[in-house]
C-alpha cells in the first residue's frame, strides 16, 4: 500500500512538472490547433529593430516562447531573426557603443541569442551590415551567435520569396 501511494505521488509530481514546462498558454488551457490544422512546419522571418534592451529582450523571449509552443503543438518551426536599426547597438561586444544603462540588458540579450542559436527551430540569426555602418559599429563586434549579412532587407525579401512569413514585432 505504501509503495502504491509513493508511486502515485511521484506520478502526480511528474505530471505537474511536465505541465509546468508546457508554456503559459497551455497551462491556461489554450492552444492553436485550429490555426495549425494540417501544418507540419512554419517558416517565419522576424525583423527586429528595437533599440531598448528591455523591449528587445522581451521580443526575443516571446519569439522563443512561440518556438517552444509550436514544437509542443507538433509543428516544426523554422525561424530567422534579423537585426537592424537601433537593435544593432545591443547585439555587439564593444561596450563603448552601448549606453552604460543598457549594458546589463545587452549582456542578457547576448546570452539569449547564444541560447537561441543552439535551439531547435532557429535557422539563422542575422545582423544587417548596412545597419552596422549606419549605427557606427563594426561587423567584427557583432556577438558571435549572430551572422553579419550584406543587407537585412535583401535577406528578408529572399526569405519571403522562399515561403517565410514576415513579422516585425
């Protein structure tokens, strides 16, 4: 009897733990099955320009939550994240180009990007070289997890031509 109770408690703990990792939407009892019906994969190119570290990190976290939710719902994500405009200053290693009050946030962004670079469903992280020039930074100072491309608009056009949806959060 004692073993049965312990097994039941362990099972309940395992289920509770599994449920807690399925994302806030699932915990609330919501899903996207109607919209996702018949899909095995989705392809999305995100155009990220936010120059505020809290805003950019928030967007990265939501993109990552979306990636995880798709996987949990049985759909394979193919995400490309492009960075341009003011976001350029937040994804580099040269601290002198980052406002002192933004440096802690930029470090969190760099860590999140390194994590996402290794994540299932993230196809590419790209920094626009035009934005690098316009923001007064250097291509060699872009965080290692992000690839510098010639022009993010060209990349975004090409990804859309290849069937990627465009989202500018």
